[in-house]
C-alpha cells in the first residue's frame, strides 16, 4: 500500500468509528497551500477514555499500535501513532488539548472528499495559526514556509479578521507580522 491508500484506510475507519478528527500538518498544507513531501500524516483527534479500546481493537490487525501509548497520549494530551505493518507508513494522532482554540478548530474544520472518501481538514486560517505556533515552538523553517505557501495560494479568500483575533491569544503576533510582510499581505 502507498501513503494515500494507508491514509484513506485510516480515514474510513475513523469515519466508521464516528471519531472527530482533523487532518493537519504537511498533508493539510499540501491541500491548502504549496505541496510538500512528508514522511508521515498528522491528524488531530478528539478522544475520550471510552474510545481507547475502539482505536486499539480496530487498528491492531494491520498496524502496530500500543494501547498503553494511546492511554498515555490521552492522559498527558500528547500524541500516539499507528505504523502500518506492511508499508511502515506512520500516522501521528495528536490528542486535542481541549482548549478553547482546539474546540474552535474542530468547529471550523472543512469537509472535503479525497478519492471518494469524506474527510475533514483543518481550515486554512487555523492551519496558518497552527504552523506559526509550531514554528515558534520548534524554530523549524518548514512550518513558516508552509504558512507562507497557504497565504500565497489562498490569498484574499482567507479570513484575516479571524486570524488576527487569535494571534495575540496564541502569542504569535511577531510571526504573523513577519508572515504578512513576507507574503506581501499587509492586513490586520
């Protein structure tokens, strides 16, 4: 199986389990901005303790998955992953921190269809905010470059008022100003 086939099988399963999720990371950046290769797929997932067995039991046949890893990720609000046994493709599940912003991101997710399968992707505005926040935390240029690619592709379709309403709360004002300046979009 290739990366897209593994990804779509995971999405189908999450849809069947009726678990709320959002595609994030480089895969979402490629949807909203400029395409970029990635070695894994990132999903933000909204789990409760009762979902742990569902995830574990459903995926254990075709994926390496650790029940203890899921439990720890939920307890500490971090991440766990699935590794497809045949292809070794990795899917990272980032647990929602249940913050006001995480709840807003879930409300604003966008439904799209990929190869005939309904899926949910983070909005371009929330992806810009998330990428700038990751850039602040990690100083990895790929996050800023992803945000810039989204700005360039989405342009005036972006809700700049929404982005501006969150940059102070997320303490990314300087990065937002730099991004706007770099993209030539001096707004907000």
